[in-house]
């Protein structure tokens, strides 16, 4: 019913806090640091997550990669890729025999020196089939992708990744110009859209794409023994199909095709890239939770500081409380007065901390180069939480004030 | 709880009924404290009435029960036994909030040590009881100014207590006691911290307020204060030992006759 309006209570709380500016400031420090830490940490965590999510998006969805695995020859286990036993036929079989496989795109890749005019650059050269771009959900930012017949007739055309385009052609448009790889000239027909880094920190834009046949025959070379071999097969699983089930089916098919006995290891490796990235996402989420927990602890410590000072304040102002009770304040009026004071302290500290936290996030982004993302929701949450801290830790002192006996309080020296 | 009360008293049927009875009606009132495990019988079956418009001095040595009496009459405490009706309301039946409301609306307190809020201006101190009565800011301001002007402090509205003399502080406290138009002013040694001339001023003010119809109960141990009251109650050992009526001295007249000092402390 009666009593002071909320605005008036806050005004009166501010007056009380101004009476002891240093003490009020020091009391707010805990909440201030806590909230600043929460906001900075959450911004770092959110930034890291946003980056991982961007990486997942850049992979294309539902992507798996099949690579040649190790073989055991006379007890000697050779490393991954040593067998080179994936073939175009494997890719075709995967695409045709397993319904879940939407695309199986063979690629060959290797490191090559690329020359343009008087500049050269060592980069990854990758031969691809048309399905590759579809699987990776990768388009050009200028020019066009390979035409099917360019792939078929092993045309001497190339697509440049952003990094290569920038390095070799600077600001000028590379489309229509030419590059040489192992002295073979290629006409640039397009520049690929930027993909950024992989989950492993590899620059996906530092690449030159060639038609599959062109790359194999003109750059990497073939002989009778490896005529149909491929480097890697990029698999896109159909939307809605179970990735794990598809992986099992693929493994069974490849084992059968490679005539592996039950006691023999796979001579290929299947990697679920989306899953790896999702794991990274989950771990960054865990990190964010951990940081939030640490920040919550510091907020709680700040809250204890507020409780301590409010208890001191109640003792110091016992007589004031007595006077207020004598002129008609009800215990609940006294309680809300001290609660509002505690909450004002914590919210002010929280708001100041939010400003510092946002500043810190911006500074971290520009100085350390970490991606940070300040979410308005997390700022509001942090300030709201500091208000709750004020109410929670202010309650006991306020309750103590409200329970004072007016006669004792008036007599207090 | 009751709605906020207007500065002007409206006709109230319950009040008219109550006005036939004494303002303070104390019957066999007992209060026993426990002090260090020992029961202390501060008041023993005390019965007394105070009529509307009286100016009563309550006297007695310390330990006589006069402070306990004042706390009970002031609704700061509840009796162990017996009944107390203030303005027709049974105080012993009241809840904690009910007691707060009674103090707020019916009683104005004046203390020996003034008990002003140190960080609040004279105006804000006077407004305080109205804050708890739920009056809005504008009305509080206006009413507090009015009362301070009546008390003779219209020029000092925005001074802090530390910027006021003792006499002025006590006037602010009296203004605070009056602001909600109480039926009773309870003053506990109101001149105990003041010099004799300022005491005289305060007593003159009390007499003036009493003449305008306000009931005043003064708790004091100074006969020099009690002589301005028309009735003197004497307490001893938790019991009423004397109830004497007298022709009071006129504080205003004495003040006029007293030599002026250059500095009213």
C-alpha cells in the first residue's frame, strides 16, 4: 500500500550511498569485476563459438571424407596414404550402391608452384569433379565454375581461391588471365567465394582448382599402375540420413571392394568432418559454461561484500531505523529500504562492470585478435543477475534491520 | 491497512463515538521484562486516564516505570497484561504493522536528543511521517512547509540538522511530530539537551500547541518542566504514586520577561 514510491526509494538509497562514497565504490568493486569478467568471458566464448559455427557452415553440411589408409605389408605398417588404394571406381560404387550417399566427388591434390607473370606462389592444386562444388556448397565470387565438358575434355582452365587470387593478382580481376603450373598454361575462369579457415586452422582459400582429369594427367602424372587412383573422395550424405549408418555402409562396401579379410585393418580412413567440428563446438560451449561458472563465483563473492557492508550499515544506522519505526515505518518499509539500497549498489556496480566488460571484449578483439561477440542478451542478463545478487545478499541485512525493536534502536548510541 | 490520510481531518463516525471516552485509557497495565534471566516488573497494574486536550507531565526517578509507560502509551511496545485504549483503539490487540500505523497517525514523538535524520534537510525530516502515511511528494512538501512556518522555521527548510541550533533542531522535531496531525504528542525529556532559555521557548511552544487542542504527555524528571503542565503524574516502582492538578506557569510570559540574549544557542 503506502510508503515510498520505487523511484523515491532509489533516490533515497542513492543519497545514503553518497554519504560514504569510497565505501560504496569499494563495495561495488566485487560486482563490478564480476560482471566485467562475465561479459568479457562470454564475449570471448561466443566469439569462439561463432567462429566454429562458421567453420562448420563453410564445410558444407553432412560431409565425410574418405582417404587412403595404411596397409600392413609383412608386418610393417605404413602410414596413412601409403596404400593409395582409392579409385574412381570406388567413388562411383559409393555413389551408386549406397542410397545415403548423395555425392561422392573424387579429388586429387598436391602442392605446386603456381606462376602468374613474374609472381609465383606455392599452393595446393586440387583436381575436382563437378559434384565437388555441390558437396562443399562452394560457389564462385566472380567468373563461373567448371562446365561438365571442360572436365570431360581435360580443359586447361583453373579456379583460384581468394588467397591465391589476392597474392598473384592483387586487386585486379584474375578472370580471363592465365597462370602456369609446371609450365602448363591455364586460363582462369573464376575466383572462388571465401571459405576461411578449417577447424584445424588451414586456409581453405589458399587453393587452385583444376578439372580432375587435367590435374591428374597434366600436373600429377599417371602410369598404368595408378591410372584410376584418386587422392580423396568427398562424400555428401543426403539430408536426413543417418551419418553413422552411412559411414558403416561405406566401410562395408569399401572393405568388400578391397577384398579385405575380417582380420585385416581398413586400408582407408573415413572422416566425419561435420562431427569433428560439432565436437569443437561442444567443447567451446563447455568452455563458455566454465567461464560463466567462474564469473558467477566472482559475482557471489561480490555479493558477500555487499552483505558485509549492508550489515555494517544497518548497525551504524540503528538509530535512524529507530526513528523511522517511531514515526510509523512498518518493518517491511525498513526491509525494502535496505533491500533497495543493496540492489542499487549491485546494479550500479553491475552496470559499470558491463561497460568495462564490453570495453574489454572490444580491446581483446583488437589487441589479441581473438574473435569476440558481445551479445546484448548476455549484458542484460549480467546486469539482471547482479540485481538478483543484491536482493539475495541484501536480504539478510535488510531482515535484520526490519526486526529491530524500535525502543532498543532509539536508545542505540 | 487504512488508506492514506488527508491533512485535513474528515468527519469520521467511529471517531465521534470515540471522542466520548478518554484519549488514553490505561487499565491494570503491567509490563514485565526479563533482564539477565531476572524478571523486572517495570509496570504493576497501572490504571490512568488522560482526557483530550490535557497537558500532562509524567515524573519519577529512573526505574520508576515512566519510560516503560511512555513506550506503551507510544505504541512502541505491547503490555504483558492489562489494556490500553488510545483514541478508542485497543492497542494490545494490534499487530506489528497495526502499531506502526497507530504511531504514524495518532502519535507524534519528541525526543531529548531530537533524533533527526542527519543527512536529511529540515523539510525532509518533517516529511518523514507523511512518507510512511503514503502521502505524495507534492502534498508532503506543502504540508511540511506549512508546519515548519507555523513553528517559526519557515526560513530554514533546506538546512541540515548540523546547521541548526539545538532549539531549532527540537522545533524541527516538533514539526515532524505535528505533521500527520496526531491526537497525542509524546515528549521524552524534550528540554533535556537545551539551555534554560531555549527550554522555555520549547515549553511555550508546547503550551501554545496544547491551547490549540492537542493533547501532550511530557516525560521528565525536572520539576522546572513539570510546572508548565496542568496535571502531574508521579511514578515510583512501577506504580502511580501521585496524580496532581495544578495551575501551570505561563512559559510565554516568562520568556517575555526574561532578559534577551544576543545568541539563542
